[in-house]
């Protein structure tokens, strides 16, 4: 198995070089627009499903344990490196100078990353206070759940759990919020669910980080839990992986962390585990 992984890593390195060679950065432009398509973007090589060989035939906890072992073999990024990674993983398919903001769907210049109004910043979809991992290298810098978000929208989401209901807000793009939960816009509901499921499998308390788990409630506070499981499962079914999400998974695997979100590749595994 070690030899297989070494050969696979060499193949990934070659694919990564080809990907990065083709990503010549264009001049950046300021401004915002609403994204209208998610069918193109930076090229990524198709993955080899033998990546999941050790999970074959498993269900329930055995499947979760196998996937944890597989996806824990990853390259970790620093928090500062996340800025540049997100400019590639979340590039606007229709404008290579921009990124798509997760909750609002706005296309915004890659250069407008920061902490001021009108900027985009690094949103932890699994709120970093849920388990207290902060921005330390590990869950705090794992780009499988870090996404560009408008600064104000990120503040509105805060550390709320996910559930249906609430009211719209400025630049919400269809996302809703109330006092104890956040509902993302329809086009990314499944994306959010699969990011939460990834985190619950990747971080099991065995490598110095909290054991992150999905549960059936909101108001989880600083506990290492995220809800609401029944709603997240419904979102996963209603909004299956699209080309943008699949390409993002490929780019993370090929060019950055060299691990994958298994629930994008095998959506059926959500029901097998939860």
C-alpha cells in the first residue's frame, strides 16, 4: 500500500505541475457581480478511484474509520497560504480575476481579500469556535471547509449552526439567518453539508485536535459539534455535487492538500455513515 501511495503521489505531482503551468494569473480587477455559471474553471486532472480502495465494501463506523485514515494523509497549509489557495480553488468560472463568495454567490476580485467592508475573507464553514481550533495549522487551515465570504456576510453567519429558516440580510444572495442558525443559499446547501461531513470524518480526536461530530441540534456553542444533522442530510440530497464543487475537490487534491472530500466523490456514503 505504501508503494501504491508513493506512485500515486508522483503522478499527482506531475498533474499538479501541469495544472499550475496552465494557471497564468491575469490582471486583477476590482468590483463585484453576481455569478451566473459554475461550469468551468482551472483545469484539474481526474482522480483515480483506487484512492478509496481501503474503504471498499465497508459501511457505518468501519467506513468512517477507513475514510478517516485515507483523507488524513494530507499536506497542511499555513493560514497565510490559505489566501492564495482560495484564489485558485474558488476562481469564478466566468472571470478568472475573481472568486465566487460562498454564501452570497457574488463574484469579487481576487485582490479584494482582507478584513474591510467590501473585502472577502476566509470563512470557516465548520465554525472554528466549535472545538476551539482557531486558525492553527490543521482544522483551522483545512481548505476543504475554508471558503471566500464577504466580510459582512461572514460576520452575520458568525459561529451559528446550520438549519432552515430566518430572514434575508444585505448581500445575502438568498441565504437566511435567525438568532441561532444560518441557512445558506440553495445553490450551495449541499456544498456546506459535505464540508461539514468531511470535517466530522477527518478530525476524530486522534491527532491532537478535537473529535468533531455532527449532531441533531443547534446552539452547540464551543462544543466540537455542528448541527443540524437531519437538515444537512436533506441539503446533501437536494443539492448534489456540481461541476464547481467537483473541480474544487480535484484542485485541492492535485495542487494543495493532496487529499479529497469523499462525500463529493461518493455522495452515497453520507447515508452509509449517518
